[in-house]
């Protein structure tokens, strides 16, 4: 879904200079070409089961409690409840039946739990889960702040991906279908154009992988999990890219350090 409701903490003088720099003689001619996408990456290996690590990442509503660059996080749509068997195996999948997103707030699965997105099925060992499919997020760093709507893709036990702007998911279509998901792609938004937001596109992907070799070597029999964070983004304006270059490389390491601390506190 397209980025919407941009909010800037950038001083007005710099913002006006950025707009002026992008236009030379008319609306069809630009002084600078569009900035190329950038990718930031960080990785950690944690002494916790993959299923529990994944659940922390999939709890998007809690991001403001520990992610330093996340100012607001509010899930607005969910999948329908579907069976989910927590497992540390990356080959485990849920039912292949498709489940369409439902608007937030989702009804509770049972009367005993009105806030969590899951509930235990008393007739089986499976957990019935809803996964977020859309969220309003406000992120900012280096003097930039923007509010946007993200399309969310949760592949249980493996990926949590948030996509905004004109980006598309790189999760294989077959894998999306297996979990009842699809990517409608960017939706047109008349209020958004190349000059109205900081980011042209923004993709945040968390990848969870059980570290079986590390687990086998652990004398205390801890289950180890590797968490990888990839942030791929493209600024709408080359001046924004220049101004943020001094801090951009620090974003992913700071975020994954914060997640590491969160896992140690919760797990």
C-alpha cells in the first residue's frame, strides 16, 4: 500500500531546498536522478527456540516498546484464524487453505483472551493464530520521520516482512499461497507523489532460522536461533539520501540489538 500521511521533523529550509533541487525547468525534468535502493543488514544468534523468537517479531503492535526507530505501530488488519503448530523446523507449514484478511480489530478467538492473536485449541496440540496483514507505522531516523501503511507478510516460523510504497515482496508466490497470502502490490494514492514523502519504498524483513548445529553443541541443551534483519529502502529525493548517509548504516545494528535485548527480557 502506498506511503501516506508523511510527517517530517526535517527543518523547513532543508525540505524546501530538497524540493527545489529535484526540479530544474519543469515537472518532467529533474536535476538529480532518483536515488537507488539501499540495503542494511544485521544478524544475531540467540539461545531461544525459533518459534518463540518468531512470535516476538510477529507481535507488531509491541514494536514501539523496544525498537528505537519505531514511533508508532498499530496493526489494522489480520488473517482469519488458522491452525498453527509451533515448531523450530523451517519446513513446518500451516494449512494450505487460503484465509482472507479481516479488518482490525479482530474478534477474540475465545472469551478468555481478548487481546492476544492466538488461542489454544483444546482438541489438538495446534494453536489457532491470526497473523497481521496490514499496519500503520511511523518510523524515523537522522532527522526524518514518516507515517505510512505497510503490507505485512507472515510466513510462520520463517519471515515477517513489512512493505510500503512501490516495493514488492520477494517471498515466492508459491510460499505466499501456501499460507493464504498474496501481494496486491502498491495501491494508487492520489495524495502521494515523489515529492510528498521521505521514502519511495521501504521493506523490512526479519528472517528466523533454527541453528541446529549450535543447538547440538550446547551443553545446556539450549535451542539456538539466528535472526537476520534486512532493511531495503529508496528515498524519494537524493538530498534526503545525502543527509541520512551518516546515520543510515547504524539503523539495522541498533534495531537488532534492541530486539536482542527484548528477547533476553521476555524469553
